């Protein structure tokens, strides 16, 4: 008898997705746009303040001259601006991982995550480009890159790649947004007029006809397929900025894979952090469920393993050979002045995300978020360890220079500007989530309607 | 003890003068340095010879001590790159116990004239200028960029197609035909 009841329960549970459930979902997901509480306003004000502090710091840097305000010198001509750029490009892979790869491999739990991932990716790529411009000695010569750039230069490849990735991510964010915009316009009548007008304009005459759905789905599919090689290509090109040099630390064939695997690791971590924040801030526990954290934790273990593999390839084999070219740099990383730094990064950046989320208890929202924050911080410092010690060990040894040129520590102006790029990224994500639904309503509804096995049978 | 140090310090104050002469002796450049002190040639004084380069001096051989006539003879190699066909030879006495440090230099028409081989300036190569990139490189790059941007432009055009299909008359047309 009880078996009969169980059978009917499981077959009926997601066969129909009632209109009521849909209305509840819509109101849940549209609520952040309608209402903004005090905490939300304070958060946005805080982010704007930090961002403006960075703008002011940039003004100081440009007007007072770079020699006095920042610590970049002849040898360390790239400082934390460039390691921040690398971090942002690595995070920019979150769109590839969460939105594209999961979608195409039919992991249905991507559905609530894809728009969050796309927005973070766009913000990250944007601030990656801004980090570069901030680091330029003569930003007024920015257009010379386009006017006089050589196609044989890795820097030009990077410029082309970053701008292409930005445009592609914007289009891939925008196209699935079109049906959601009509939902917003129809359901949120109390918003300011400019906002409703914006929804109308951006929705491009969407009526929800079968023809339009067909075109939308086809275009989304093509772009999703394009985004995977494009994102990986962008991260690899960024790695080639370093690997095409002869410096001991950067003269490695492994760099492309190392950076891409680092990007995937940091993407998984940033996705966990963003999911937790949106879950708590907008009360979206029903959509960003514990299942998502479980799966994201498993993804984190996988990415940590892959990155650990490339890390071993990057460091163990040159250490085995210990050629005189690499000797100084490797020894300083393993047992010298950067040793504490390096080993902390390895432990907290690779071993912690590999070991801890293996336990189911660690894949609960709060522990997993703490682990992902640790991974992100270690990841930022991992990229610092690639850039700065590499610059301090050039191909021709440093000789006959002032002592201050042999060390680097970021100045206050640099730290302010880098913090401002983080604030800008968070600002873009926050403002987007206040204007547009951060979870794609129609994609989640589609998932519910089709009653995917893995979501219904999750233990 | 005090007497000895006074003698030493007095001895260090002697000035020495070096005179350079240049000669070519059967396929060798020979430079002779005559060291005199107060007009008298002095012997057993080590002289260093070097050639002036862009950022410093290139030492030629070891320090040679002057013989009984006060002359130190150096052999200068034939294949030192010269500047406009001339070399600046510098002779020095450094850290000698009897004489203070002196230096003399002279310019001589020795050395190899370096002719740069610029035959491959106009070639296409990966290290060349913007307009001389290798053809395969240009084609492959433009192909990849074109494919990717072409797809993106196609996606944007599809959005406009959505807009066109959303016009009411199109929907009516769809309803009539189906």
C-alpha cells in the first residue's frame, strides 16, 4: 500500500508545475528589484565610496607622477595592477564554467547560477581591462595599441582577446535576459518609469511566440558553444604574455594550462561565494539550494585536483633539474625568502579546496563559503607570486642598480586602486541584481517543468 | 716601525708618467708603454692595458711589468671591434706600492670595422614590424578573429530578427498561415 503512494508521489511531484508555483517563483525572484532595504542601500553606498577612493587615487597617481606615488621601478614594472589583472581574467572564466560548460553537458543544476556567473564574468573582464589601463605609463597612448599594434605581439593578442570576451559575455548575458525583461515589465508596475521604459526597449519586441523562442534558443546554443573555446583562449593568451619571455620563472611550456586550471579553480570558488551571498541577501534558499553547494563543492575538489596537477608540473620538474637559470628563483620559492608565501598559497589554495570539501559536512553553505574565500585570497596571492618574483629574477641578472629597485612592495595608491577594482566588480553585480532578475526565471521554470532526474532525486 | 711607515708613505708619493707607442710587427699589433718617474725610466712596475668600450674598459691580457728599460710591451689582438676604425687604448698603473695611480690613453687606427648585415630587414618575420608580419600568421589570426566576431555579429543580427518577428503584423501573418 505504502509503495503505491510513493509511486504516485514521485510521478506526480514534478509532472505539473502549477500556475501558483510559477507565481510564487516569479515574486521571489523579482522581489530584489522591487524592494531595496536599508542594508542594500548601505552596501551600495559603501561600494561607491571605495570605488571613488580608487578614482581619486588614480588621479593622484597621474598628476603627482608615478615615481613618487607607486612602487613600480625598472625591474618590477608590473606590480599588483597586473597580478590583479590576472586574477580578474581568471575569475572571468566563471561564465565559461558555470554558464556554458554545465549547460552543454546537461548538468541541470546550472539553471539558477548562469546569470550570476555571466554578470560576474562581465564585471571581472571589464575591471581586468581597467587594471591594465591603470598600470599604463602613458594612458593617453592607449589607442596607439590599435593604430600601431603588431599582430605578432602577445600584448595585442591579449587586447583583442579581452575585448572579444567582453562583447561575447555581454551578448550571452543579454540574450537569455530578453524573456525575463518582459516578465519584469509585466509584473513590476510600481517601478520608476525610466526602468519600465528600459525593460521595454531592451526586450526587443519579445512576444514569446514559438518562432522567437526557436531563434532565441538556437542563438543561445551557438553562443554557449562559442564561449567555451573563447574563454579558455583568453585565459591562455593572458598566460602567453608571460610564457613568451625568457625569464626563469616564466619560461615554461606549462603556463597556458596552469593559468586555465587556476581560472577554473577560482571560478568555482567565486561562484560559491556569490551563490552564498545572493542566497542570504535576497532570501533565495528555495532556488540556490543546499544541493547547489554540494555540487559546487564537488566541482571545487575537481578543479583543485586539476590545478594541483599542473602546479606539480610547473614546479617539481624544474626543481628536479635545478638548472642554473632557474636555480635562484626556485630555491627562493621553496626555501628562501618567498617560502612562507609560496607554501601558504599551495596549502590554502590547492590542498584545502581539494581535501576539505571531500567531506559532505564541509559542503554545507557556510563551511564551503569560508573555504572558497580562503581559496580566492590564496589565488590572488598565487598570481602575485607569479608576477613579482618573476620580475625580480630577469634573464640577465640585476647588477649595478639602486637597492630599492631590487624589492617591491605595493604602495598605498596601488592598494587603493586594486581595492577599488574589487569594489567596482561588486558594484556592477549588485546594481545588475537590483535592476534585472539575478536568477533566470524562465530557465528555472523550464527546469522545473521538465522535472530533471538529478534535481528531483537529490539526496 | 714608525720610521718604516714614514718611508713607505714618502715612497707612495712618487709620480709616474706613461708614454704609449703603437707599432705593427708582422701580423700583430704591439703597444709599448714607457714608464718614467721624474724623467728616469723605472722598471718592475706592473702596467695594465685596456681598450675603451661603451660602458667600461676591456682588459688586454695580464698586467706586464716594465723591463730594465722601463718599457712594457703588449700584444693587442687584431679582431677587437673598433669605433669608426679607431681604438682608444688605455694604460694604467693601479695599486702599486711605489707609485700613485696613473692613467694614459691614446687613439690608434686599429681594430676591426664591423659592418652590420642588414640583408634581412625587408624580410617578413615574426620579429619584424607591423607591416612585415609573416603571411601565415596574418591569415590564421584574421581567420580566428573573423570567425569569432562573425558569430557574435550573427547573434546580434538574430536579436534584430527577434525584434522584427515581434511586430504585430508578423504575428497576425503567422496566425493566418497556421
